C-alpha cells in the first residue's frame, strides 16, 4: 500500500511534523506544499532582481533538516517550493547535499511560466476585462497537473521540485506512478484528487484551523501531528496521523477539509480531471483513523488556469492604540479626524477600530472594550500617497485625542492576483535531472 505524508500546507508552515513523518511514519513520499497565488508573484519579482533566487525562502533550511532522514528512510520528496525558479532550487538542494556529503538525485519540473505566451486579449476570469488592462504584469504561471511530475518520478529522482502545480496534483502524481494508473481513468483520478485535496493543507485535516475550544476541542495542538494517507490501488485511502502527536483525525475534520476552497463539490476542476466529491463516503474506522472513498471524475479540462500577478499600487498603513475607560470614544474621535484629513484620497481609505469594528461592522451590544487599536489603510497609486497614511496617524500623538501610543506605520508594494485560462496544448513541461554536476532532460 502506498503511504504519502503531508509535510507542509503553506509557505511558512512548521517543518518539525514533516521530519516526524519521515522518521516514524513509514511513508513512501513526503509532499511539501507551499505555493499560494501571491507567493509565486513575489518570487518572480525576486527572480528578476537575482536569477539565482525566486524559490521558497525556507528551502535550504528545510532540506538541511530533512535530507539525511529522507535518504536513510528511502522517502522521496515532492515539493512546489521551487516557486518561480525550480532550476535554481534544484541547484541549491544539490549544493546542500554535497556540503553534507550526501548523494541524491534532484529533478526540477519546468514549464509553468507562461508569461511570454500570454495573449493580452485573453479575458480575466474575475472581472471579464482583458489581460492587457492589468499592467505591469509580474508573473503568469499555469497550474500544471500530475503528468508534468511523472517524468521526474520515472527518472528515479530522490527530490522533485516544481513551480506552479495544482495542489492535489502533487499527491496524485505518486499514486499514478506507483500503481501505473491509466491517465484517462477519470474515476481513479477523481478519487486520487480527493486524497490530494484532503492532504494538501497538512495540519488542517488533523485539527489545525478546525479547533474551537468551546465547540470543537482539539487536544495538544502544540504538538500537532500532520496527516498520512495509505492509498490502495483502487484509490480508497485511510487517513491518520502518528501516534503520540496532538490533533485529531475524525469525520468532522475530514469533512471540513473536503469542503475547503470547493465551490461546487460535483465539479472540482483540476488539470487532471473534473472531480466529483458529492458521492464521497467518509467513515471513522478507529481512533484518529478515517476511511475515504467514493469520489469520481470526468474528463480533464481542455484549458489550464493561469495565475497572473500584477503591480496593483502601494499599501499605506498606520496604527495607534488607545486604552482606558474611554478607549472606544477616543479611538472613534481619532478615526473621525483621519477621515476628514484623508478625505481627499477618495473612497479607498479603510478605517477600523480593532477590538470593535474590524471584523464585524458595529459594536456588539453591551460590549465595551478597555483597549482598542485604530488601523487606517489605503491602496494608493503612488508610494508618496501611501506614505501620507502613516504620517497622519503618527501626527495623532499631539494632533488628536489624549493617550495615543504604539504607533506603527508601513508602506509596501501590493501585488494583485487574478486569473485567466489558456489552451493546454500551448503549455509544455519537462523535467531536468541534476545528478552530480550534470543536467539531463526528460520530456
């Protein structure tokens, strides 16, 4: 039976649970998922400044921690931490391996960067406007599927590093490779996609992001264990976690993750298939052990989603705190002052009293906080305008209500993210295997 462990669920996730999976989980594959939509645009910007960068900032640290155990336990690693520069990421991994006097094969999966192929007249999915209205573009990366990873798996690589690959596809690829599934058997691919979707956020299916002390208590979150899927040849899977770790795997955690980021459970589009989760059966078969089966699928789409990153302006931000019995009133007075002083900036200024109105509009009846924090933010077309936001908040020290403190101000470039679609026939991928000091290419 194939055993796959989910080692990270986002770019900044904890890595200690992944090491525990490798050393104690008897797994065949470890998957590190860490590439959000905005992350790759940031990485593309970094790559432009330095062609040797553009991959996940934690890559080297994680490889140093995991590599000895990966090799000694014969666990293969698949990760999208290559972000905008899988080739440079592969070189960095090989560099670390040589420094540690370890021998490993590293493959980079290339082909998701489609900026040069993008049709400026293509329609943006979210707005129905043409792509050419979103300038300057920073990145355009297609969501590759499992088939892009298969040549790297067939090459025997110990570590496979990719750029933009659909999250479930990272997990589906080893299932296809291990069981030699027919890539037109969409029922199998739908079930494999279900397993990948349940694993892709790592600790979310074992109680992280699920816990609510009063309604959904989860024990020992400080030692949260990450999930393992034992997958049969028919795609049926058993989800569990390591004994002695915190968290929980039960029908509720699995159902919450099943519905996470799914708009239509009958039509979950991926590069590999259109999965149908409406027929899924979830069954608790033991402590922290859940069986999942019953997903189906239909023919894969003819187009691939392309994530576009573009320069959207500058975020100006300022914060100041007020405490005491009249904290809310002084905070509101400060907000009124700023609304008038910044009125010329249009409707883009957002003013919140954190503690009263930042998440829910209007004060809760009978609730009177002893401290509040005023936050003012605006998306501005120029850095100069963005700087003004923080300056006006700082000026409240002596030009506003009594007792303000703890001012923080910040300006940062904002990268917007939208999406379009591209005919998959226009997108080609290949893998490059780095063994020793030489590269080999596999199509």
